[in-house]
């Protein structure tokens, strides 16, 4: 297996770097095309969200492919290769597949279980298909990942995480503030959680909404969709002073809102919902008069977070699906060898029948057909057991060695098997 993933996410990079590395919609095609031009990459899929930028590729050579992907991401983000590399993670073969399954299932998200990533992955796959950068390898992988993600959300309780966190958090805010209609709220962070919080607040009747983000353009895009206003982070102290509710979920690796950003309230209550992990807001604000501070730990105690049992159930599904996918891929890997072996057998039969025609030119046509049929059936029966068995053994540890043994024993040209695989691969991408 030659699947590679190179990426960075909220787990490995500060939000400032993620914002620079994120590929906006109008640049996705250009970036995918640049990646696809690498001689080491035969297929590529680019997944870019507010919390991650990942390149999935089917590669011919590992190290050159990693270097090429890193260079493209670095040029796009305006970051030198060495400075970017310290924030990158690299997974290959089985580890790359497992990572994608975890991403699709929401287990690698900032809020465990959020389902928005499924739609984002589906969009990335659709772009790859449209741009013809996705072939049979990434097609099978992406389709399986989408199915695994859907199964995890259907068969476990992780799908309620994102919506539940926001809903429970806003319930806590309503208990402190009363009806949210007519209140003022500030949302810090323009990612998926910020968008979910904003849309939920709108549904609950809140009309005065401000979006703050390190990148103002992203804040403006979210604000436009919510009929809100957008500000840079530098404007937070003034916005918080006017607000009744503050919701923060940036994915930053350090505090975004320091204690001195919250000014004396003078009898006006303020509820601070810190939905980030790690925390965005200095928990010391909870000691201020008229300020109620609610963090993810408190929401977990309220049952809003995914339980350890649910995460374990999701992980078990991923492990099961991963084993099945790898077994299927190993079986597919031996298929070209089996096809080449059968092709060699047919060639031998054809040569011998041609020799028979030369030696017995007057052979009765009916008898000739019977002889030809008998020879082909005999060869088919001889090949049946080893070809079936090699497919079964392919999914066992070291199963690829059996296909190698077949090629050696029957003196099959490796190029023949590879050409069969290439034909299959090209046909898989046909409509």
C-alpha cells in the first residue's frame, strides 16, 4: 500500500499557522493541480478546514512525495520548509488509512464526534474526482472512509457531541441570563463550532451578534452568513464590555482572552462559554463579579461530551473496518499476479494447440474442439486451487509473499502484472 498523508491540525499547529496554511475555496483547484504535478504523486486529495490541512496521496516514492507536499504547503502558507515541518505529521500505508478513518469519524476533531468533517471530506473527494486527481486508490479509500464515518455516527453516540455541547452550553447561559432573545453575544473563532454556536443563537432569537477571529476575512464570511458583524481580536475588550454572552472556540494552543480583557461589569451579568480545548479564556474570569464561566469540563459533567465508552465503541468500529479494508486491498494486490498467471497458461495452451494443428492438419474439427476443451479444463483445474488460495492467504501477515512466490515459480514477468494493475486502475476512473 502506498497511501501517504501529510498534514497539520489543531493538535500540532497554532491557530495563526493553521489560518495561513488553510486553502480557501478559490485556491483549492490550483493547489491540487500543483500537488498532482509531482512525479512522486499519482493521485491526490486535499482536505482543508478551519482546524486542519491534510494532503492524501497515492505515491510512488515516499521521501520525495513528503518533500514535494511539504514544499507546496509551505509556499502556500508563506512558511519555510523547516519551520513548517515541525508542525506536520506524516502517516503512511496502514497508519494513513487509520488516520483518515478517525478523521471521518470525528475522533480527531477539536470537539470529539462533530459530524461537519464528513461533509468537508465529501467535498474534498468530489473536487478530486472533478479535477481528475483522484483515481482508483483514493476513490476506494475516500468512499470507505465516508462509509466508516457514517457508520460510527449511526452506531454510536458520538454524533451528538458538537450540537450537544453547544445546546447544553447555551442552556446554561439561559439559566443565568434568562431568555436570550434581545441579548448581545460575541463569538470568538470562525470555525465549525463558532458557526454552530452562531446558528443556534439565531434560532433562539438572539439578534445582536459579533464574530471575532484572528483572520478578519474568515470572521467576515461567517458574519455574512449569520447577519452579524465582524471584528479582529484586538476589538474584543470593547465588544465584551457590551455583550451579555461570550462564546469562544478557536482551537488556539494558548489563551486568546486574558483576564484583563473582561472589564468590570457594574451589575450586568456576563456568561462566558469556553468551548475550546485547550482553553481559550483565562479561567480567572470566573472569579470576577457578575461573570459566570463555563468550560468544557463542566459540560462533560453535564453529559454533553462524548463518553469514554462511546469513543471506545467508535474506535472498535474503526479497527474492524480498517482490518477489512486492508484485507481487501491485499487481495486486490495479488489479483494482477493471478491474472498474469492465467494469461500465461492461456498462452501456453494456445501455442500447444497451434503445434497440434501443424502436426495433425487433418484432425477432425469436432475432435479438435474436444481436445482443446479438455486441455483448457485440465489447466483451469490445476490453477484453480493455487489462485483461490493465494487470494485467501493475501489477507494474512506476509500475504504478499505468496504472490511473489507465484511470479518466481511460474517465471512471470513483473511488468505483466503491473500492466494489468495499471489497466484496472485506469478503468476504475472511467465513468
